C-alpha cells in the first residue's frame, strides 16, 4: 500500500483521513419521486495500514439480522486502534428494507444481479454501486443473511470450496457450523471471487426478526476475524470459541403429507438416521405421518410455521461427524448467551433458510 493510501481512504468521491470514521452516502439512482436514493456506508479508516474488509447486511431487504450486527460493530470499532479499513453497510438493499421485502420493487433479487450496470434495472444499478464502491475496494467481505420468512437458520458460515484461506477465516469466525457450498451465477460471492475478493457468508436467524444467538454470534465472529487478520487486538472475551463443525453436504427433509406439523427436533439438535424429526397429521390429528431423518448430522435450519403442504421443506440437515458432540457445543453457546440476557426476554426465535 502506498503512502497516500495509508493516509486517507477514498470512497464515493469522499476522502476519509487515517485514524477516523465517517458516514458516507453514495447516490444510487433517482426514484419516481424525483429524489435520489443513497447507499449508506460507515468507514473506519485505521491509524495503521492493513487490509480492507467490508461487512454488509440486508442484501435481501427483509434479512435484517445483519443490520443489528453492524449496529453493534459500529459502537465497538475504534479507528485509533485499527490497522486497515472496515466498511460497514447496514442495509444494502434499501428498497427491499423499506418495503420489508426480500426483493426490490421490480421483483428482482439483488443477490442474482451482480456485478450490475449503470444503465440497467433498479437492481442492476444498486448492484453496480455496491460492487464498484464497496466490494472492489476490499480484500475480504462478510455478508450477513438470514433464512426466509417462517424459517430459521442456525448460525453458520458458508464458504466456497477449495479455498484454504477461507477455511482459516471461517474457523476464526467461530460459528457453530461451516458449510462449503457452491457459488451461484450473479451472486455477490460469485462475482467477488472473480475480482479476487474472498467472502464469508453468515446465515443466521429469521427474516424480519432479531434473536440474540444470531446477533451475538455475528458480532463476536466479525471481531474474531478482524483480530485474526491483525486489524484489531485479540480480546480475551473472544478467545474461547469452540471448533466449528465442517460439512460439505446437506439434505432438505420435506413433509410427506399436508396438514399440521408437530416438531420433535429443532435447529442445533444432533440427529441420527432414523430419528423422528416431526409428526404431520390432518386437521383433527388423523392419519399422523412421521418425518424421519435420512442421515446423521446436525439440524442447521427448520420451518417454524406448523401449517404445511405436502413437499414443504421442514428441516435442513448438514452431514457432520460426531453430531452429538456438535450439538453439545451448540447447547453451551446458547446457554452462555441466555445467561447474559436480561430477565423477561423472549426465547430465541427459530426458523429456516431459502428453500430451492
């Protein structure tokens, strides 16, 4: 990094001095009202040179756990003690966020629209601004997602296969499970890889809801990664993370009939092949059918809505070695977070991921 780059960070036509933070608004497009829409970025530019890392939330507008994670991070990062630069984007898809929708008003999915185009659709214009102004300035991105409505994801890190650096970073993050999953055309991870930008994708929680397990896992994980990169000092409170389970294969388990589901298992539970996951019966409880685990593994996501059609995905199970050991580690994480909660808070809301 050159001397000028050490002293200031340029983004969206703004210059952020070393050892400072700044809130930057980058124009996206003009709306039907005639007013401009903006992408908001908080820049922490450290006192010393180092990597540039971005953390993004709400690429899907209703997946707001990342917004809460970034709110916490914004209060904990000190540019005077930072090496390198951190870019926080609390809401990437501002249009979907305002409408409480996964998609943009044109019904396009931002995470299938990268790298975007200045002259393209609303989604394409937003993708172009975010990609050119944020992604291409970084060497690492941490993108935070949740499950869809009425579904919950156990906190898990997803990474591209065959990247040893990402494995180390995912292990440092310390989410309960690491999933090696393929990249999708037009996705942020796919296009970032083409630009040489490594990506960690955190899946945690449920759309349109906050839960402490997801938020605290996200905040602690990002700080661990920054410490692993030498950007911040390692905090003693972040050192005792359990070794995450790793998986490169997962299975969706679907309801064999329509009706009302009564779950026997939930996200984070270890299962063995043949274990009862749920029972689905008719409206009066007639003709109940058992939903059985087809594999040994850990449940990384489940549906919370009990009203189901035949074929609805009820559980997402990752194949892991020693599922009982992984389940015990997850229980210890939940207990530690529950012990730190004020009395009267609701239990963690559990649900599942985008079903394909």
